[in-house]
C-alpha cells in the first residue's frame, strides 16, 4: 500500500493506494498516529484507490474516528471505491465514516485568550477565575524516610475528602499494616489518583472516585492543595515538534499568573520524563544505613538514566515557587534556576488532547482507562554536567495554574 499525506489548512488528507488488510493496517495506524503526534485533529482518508478493505482495516478507521470525535476533531473517508463503500455499507459504518470532507469546526466553548511567548514557547492563557487561589498544606513529614521508620502514627488518609491536588508517598488500603509493602509514589488530581507500588511488581495502580470518598487512599507524607485554579495555559514550542523543558514551562506559568508561588497541573504530550520511583516501601526500618546510602539505595530507588515514557501523554502535578517563599516541610527541591518545587507525573499511552478551553476534571478522568496507565514518577531536575539526563520535556499541552497560599 502507498500512503501519501498532504495538508490543506487545518485538514490533513491521506491518499491510500492498494489493499487495506491485516498487514497494511499496521502501516496506516502508524501513519495516522504520526499525524496526531504533530497536533493535527482533522483528517480525511481518500479511499478511491483502495481495492480491498478487511475487518482489521475497519478497526483502524473506527479507532481514529472515535478518538478524534472525542476531542472535537473530525475523521472521514472520502471518495470510497466500490469495494470500500460496499463493506462499510454492509457493516453499517458508512453513516459514521463516509462523509463530505469538512474543515475544522469552531468550538462553541472557545473564549478569547491572551497570547505571548516565553523563551521560545507559545502560550495561550484563558482566564478561569482571576481571584482563585489554592491553599497548600503539608501532611506528615519526609524525615522518617531516612531510616525507614514510618509506622501507624505517620500514616494519614484522605477520608475527609481528596484534595484538588496531592503528591507524596502513599498506597491504596485501610491501614499501614495493609499497605506496608506497597507504599510508593502517589499523585492525585481532581479525584483521580495514581500510584506506583513499591513492592517490586512495577505495575502502577489507580483509583477514580468522587473527591469526598478518599478513605482508601493512605499517605505517609504529602503536599496537598485545595481550592480552584485561576488560569488555563495552552502551550507549544514555537518550532513545531520541539520539546519544552519543565523549568521553562514553569517560567511561562509564573508570567501568566503574575505570582511567585503556584500549584500546577499539566496534561501534555511528553517527549520524555526524568525522575525516580521507590523500589521498596519505606515503612520497613533500616538497620544498617540510611535510606539513601550506597549501595543499598540501588535496591530502594530506581532512577531514569535517560528520559523515560517517551511519546506518551503525561499528567504532572505539583507546587513551585521562586525564591525562598515556602519551605513546605522540606519537600521542595531545586527544579530550575532560582526555582524550587515538587512534582509527580503519571504516564499514559499516547492519545491526542482536545485543543482550546478544556475542563480539568473531564480531561484527567478521560486519561484513566483500562491499560492506559504506564507508571508514576517523582520528577527530578538532573543537571549534572556529564552524567545528568536533564529534565522532563513536553511537546504541547495544557496547564492549570493558580496562586498558592499556605502557612507551611
């Protein structure tokens, strides 16, 4: 099969020549995925020269039709050959797939955004609530991590309500005894919680629930933010396909919000994530050394020696401050020039993100589907001169930001 790609305005045209069967559908799937990775959400597939269409080929067409419809994009088959039209009509999919080619549809939810550029990043800022803020509080302390001395008194739950944003070390269960071997990196946003169990299984788990049902989420220590976000920031590198480092992105967020302390949630296409995760639950007390001592730390923590989870969609969340405004119980670390923060990220299989003004809860919940969550990391800024692998980088996406206040 030959696949030719052209572009007319916002619409990408794919011309197919040959058989769309079980072998060639993988090639079409890869070609269409590449189009989505470049940020295009309106696709027409010209099947005038397709001589055969199998069920496997139909599966690819329907997958992209559903994916683009979900994010207010469009996907259609145009100029179907007789074999293609017959198969689609027989399977009753012609009303979905065969359509007159259309251009990008305006989004009724769109509202005016202010645009500016920051260090090579193009940003669109939507005002959500100029007066909104988020309150930061530290739950527990990370000090016991040094010796593995956590016990029941260090453990807390979200029983009174899951915060809008929470990052820390936690697990799903009803007590320290129940979670003892499973505590690991945890991230919670708008009622959706993901964590990486530290029991060696290396299989991330998640729980999507209403924000007032958090009794099964236990944390040893955490930073929690409650409140509302003031702005939504859409971003993309000015050079198409270029990567945007987390520290540069946060610099743009500071400028957009006009505040030196922020809570931030990012949903974006990830070029790669840099970070660490617990390999061993920190509840078990250490007898011979501190948690971070060599060589034992190699069995307790895993570090990314190069960017991980490349070409995925990431949900990252945390707090960041410029200068020395908040110590957050020692849970903030350098994350860029004159900048400190604490961020966790969950990685998901790639899927396009709706453009324009989008809802946080709906967007986050949509990421958590079966077999989509790949892992959770504590993000690091590895700026070592030779061995360092840099920082997490993104291609394009959305940030929800809000000024931070708190007494920690």
